[in-house]
C-alpha cells in the first residue's frame, strides 16, 4: 500500500469516527438504503 493510500485510509477512518458511517461515499459504491418517512402531497410545487 502506497503512502497516499495509507493517508487516504487514515483520513476516511477519522471522518467516519467523527461524523458517522456514510459521511463519505465513494463513487460507484452501493448507496446505503435508508427508510425515510414521507408524506405524499401530489403537488409538484412543494
């Protein structure tokens, strides 16, 4: 593992510790599925 990869891994792990898992997402990585409550209004302007 190169110096840059080790630095990137350390930075990502520190960000995850500070802000929680999912704070950083890599391009192409499977998105975390989250169930979010919604209220359908039928209005496009909202």
